[in-house]
């Protein structure tokens, strides 16, 4: 947590010192270094690059009869190795390390028929505990359920609160993984022939800025902005069209960015737009988050793709 906070602070200091007028761009892991594709299968999204394949569910809320203050990302590889990233509601439940490692907190997994496959301390395999978030490598006993069950249930017991429940559709997961494995082979061939195309989804510019600061793909900023994209912007009138337009214009903008100024522009972008927009979205100031997004894209288009209207 301290390390990431320091990185954010350093990014703000460097951006302020540079006196930048317009921020920008992406390190372009997908556009320059790897082929990438994704496809939705029910609640799951299949993900494939030329070197990896898997599936993911993002920002899924747990539930119980009285409501639950946890949500999660679930990631499963084609080998059926998996991890779950838990997030606590910052206003209702805190997840400091001292609390998480208490053996009274439990992780349980049950099959479709209710048979218990896992019941162990929550942090038996915890990593990356920071920013009210914790990553948990799921036990090997979950692999047969992902591979064979129609569905499965993950339960989390936190302190004196009731169990939180998360039901996973394993049939859709397997379809996503089958697609991802096949798509990986196709992308590997494209990569060898240098025919990769930019990814059709993802947060091009915001991801690049966070990468410059050394922040993870599931950091606070990217998590909040993806949630805003999917749960707020996509539901606005014309929102889906606007998102699609962004994904069409962003690769062109990024391709035209000079390498010599890329890092400085990314730092400026983070300070001026990304962090303020993430904070606005986090506190429900959706109109402000939208204005920041529009200002960012309009400015970048004017500077680097004037023939296109964002």
C-alpha cells in the first residue's frame, strides 16, 4: 500500500514539475508487444494473447441475505489455476493485513450439489494485500469444479459478519477458456507474421499511465474506471457508441505519439485526468468523471488525430 501510494505521489510531483499542457498515451503492451483479443461468454470474458489464455469476471458483487460489502475479480487460466481478488467497500469494510490473516476468516468452496470442497483460512494463499484489496490463489481442489461442475459457489467469512456468497457459472467459463485457447494459437501465428492488431477492448491510455507508475492492472484507478465504463458510461444514451469510438481512435492517437515525450505525457495525463476521474467516479460524481474523460479525449484527438471527431 505504501509503495503504490508513493508511486502515485511521485507521478503527481513529476507531472507538476514538467508543466505539461496535454497528457497522453499507452505503453501499448497489446498494440506493440503482443497480440490480444477478448470475447464475452455470459458473465465471463475470454482473454487471449499470443502467449497466454484464460478468462475473467470483473467487479462481481458477493451477496447474502443482509447484503455483503465485498466484490471480486475472478481469474482462471486454461490450466484451471485460478485466483480471486477481493475488494472491500471502503466505507463499510476494511481489509488491513492484520485483519485478513486472522485464521477465523474463512474461504469456502462448494460444488453445485452443495458438497464442500474447500474450507480453510482466508489468507492461506494471500498475496498483494494493499489498498483495501487482497489477491487469493484458489486451492487446487477448485480445479475439478471449474472443469466439470455446472456451477460452484465461493463463500467468504469475514470476522463476525455473515458469509458472503458468490455463485460462478462454470459452463460459461469452459466455453470462454476453450475459445481463449484456440484464439491464443491464432494470435501466436499472427505475432510470428507481425500482423497483430490493437486490442478491441481495454483502457489503452489509462493503462499506460498506470504502468509508468508501476501500478498493477487491478489497481484502484483502473478498477474504478473500468467499473465506471461498464456500469455508468455504457448505460448512458449513446454510451456504447462513445466507448466504441474511443477504442477506434485511441490506437491511432497512440501510434502518433513521439517516443521521446511519451513518459512525460503519461505522467501529465495521470495527474490531470486519470486520478481525478477515478476519484470522482469512486465518490459517485459521475458527471465530473464524464467531463474529465471528454476533455481528455477531445484534447488528444485535436492534437494527434484532428481528422477524427471523438
